C-alpha cells in the first residue's frame, strides 16, 4: 500500500463488550469485529488487559486449533478496542472459516453480535448486474456496470461506493503515490449488505449499488488527457445518472429512499439525494455520509471540484452553484428542504487525514475540523444528524463492524434504524476520541 490510501473501506476497529458464550475450547468469547487486509501474525499478540481481550485471544487460538493456522491474534488498543486483521488474506476457504468459527462459538458471520442474537431474516440474494452501456465508463476505459437487489419496491437504498480520486498527472498516474479505483468491484456481503442479519435496518430494502471507478467523486463527465500516455475517463456522473434512471424506472412507487455514500461517495451523497428527489418527488429521502466529515470549504479542494479535469461544473444541474462539500449539503437542502441529512465519522480517521494532506489542507485535529464543518452546515440552516466514533478507522457501513460500533451505549445500527424510521435519535459524539 502506498502512503496515500484509497478513499474506501479498509480496516475496522471496534470496542469489545464481553458476553458469555460457550466455546468448544472452554473459553468465553466476546463481541468483536473481524476486519480485512494486511494479516497480523500470532507473534504480534499483546498480553490481554481485561476479560474481553482475553476471550478475543482465546477465539484466535481456537481458530488455529481448528486448522485456520494463519488466523491472526488480535491487536489490543489503549481504549479497549480489539482489532482483528486478515480475514480476506487467509489461506482457508470461506467454508473452512465458517466450520472453524462454528466450532469456536459461531462469531464470524455476524461479528460483534451478543449472545442470543440471530441472523435469521430475509435470505441473502444474488445481485443483478446492470450494464447501461452508452457513455458509461470506468477510469481505465473499461465498461461500467452497477448492481441491483430487488426486495421491497417501496424502500430503496442507493449506495455510492468509494475508491479514491485523481485530478492531475501525478495523482492519476497508475502506480504512483495516489491510489484510486479504476475498475468496478461487486458488493460484499458485510454490514448493510448482510441482508440475512435481523439487526440490519435495510434487511428488506431494495438496493441499487453504484460502484465507483472514475476518480471524480461520482460527479464527473470528462475524458481528460493528463499526458500523452494517460487519459482518464472521469464519467462518474454519467454512470451515476444511469443508476438514478434505473432506480426511478424500476421503483416508481418508492416512498423511502436512503442515499448512502461511503468515503469518496460520501462527499457527494447529499447531491445525489437531491437528484433522487427530482425523479421521485413523493419519496422521503435520507442522505447518510460514511466517513467524509473532514472535507470542508477548503480552497485547494474547492479548486479540484471546480477545475476542468472532471467537468463537474458543466455536468451538474444549474442549481449547484457553489462547489465545496458543505455547500453540497446546503444547496441540496435548498433544492429539497425535506431531505434528511446524516453523517458518520471516526474522530481521527487516518484516511481522511491523509487525503486532506494530499489536497493541501493538513490538520492535526480532525475531530475539531469535522465538528467545525458540521457547524458551518447547520449555521446555514441545514440540520445534520451525526454519529462520531472514537479512533482512526475509515468507513463502517459496508463492514461487519457496522453491528458492533457502539458509543456511550448507543449502537450505530440502532441509531441508523431510528434515523431511517423518521425518528432520529440525538447526535452521538465520543468523549475519549483518540485510540492508541
């Protein structure tokens, strides 16, 4: 991984809550999350400081005893967090993982669940791949596709995936310091896409999943030649418009639409909420931004948004007159005052810190920047419901940790459930916000 990480989901950290569950090895396992990428090794384990950490360590030992020999020991964080890494880097098959997990307490499918919680619910389904054709493209010129899950025709999630951005020859050059997604990825089966988990607020929702592969925050319409050997297809709005049109055509009776943006997709989720409302004026629209609260009205970032590389100023509707992330909230709210806005962030998200440095707006206190950006939006008359968790991780809605994130006794999944039900809970903000 280069020093500039991709604006998308990566590693997940959660606070462990000890719950008594019988283990085959005679230990007690706790509620925790399992993340992915960069597997740790057993030698990296630290001495457990409490029961929760001890039981998480026992789980890892049990998994290795059941032939998942490269299953990593957890990393213990100073605020009580437990980090597991490497689920997708393991040599074992998914069937082998699940068999070992069942023997060790059945924690893997819905990591973070408390004893007695069930994942019974609507069965997971295959995604339908939609290939819109036309001018839709990925950054590398490859064909674009999005995905649909048809369930309740009146309740829809429009999901805007993340995956980096580029705007110049140095930032767009493949293999350089800045990584970005250049071809489509299919949805996973974690977080809000774990439709069989009864804790999922969106278990019965239809979903239009918009992969991100254009490096333009889903708002571009340009083919930009950065060098004789480097042309990038910034067709994010073209691709997104195809998904919007599909949503309106296939779910014309929708009464509730949740626009959920992750990382790069979170920066423009408010705009897409307004674009949905144009197509479905009778639907109640909610916009949720996962991990983009640090991007404020910063001249260097605004210059990227208004620069010619993406063609966003020409592509977006005329009512979009100001190009900063806070202005996207304000203008979308003016366009449709009934849109409900919300955001989720880790207080010291390392990915956001890295990218703020990349765009020329470094900060030592991301939490203060996030709070200030929210205040600026609300001072303009737009209410933003917010959930700020401790730590340095990036994105959570498409991760198993969506079900284990808990701040001050309030579970994120419950908070989201109340939000989309139309009875938003109070804002949630960590107090001890730094993690070790």
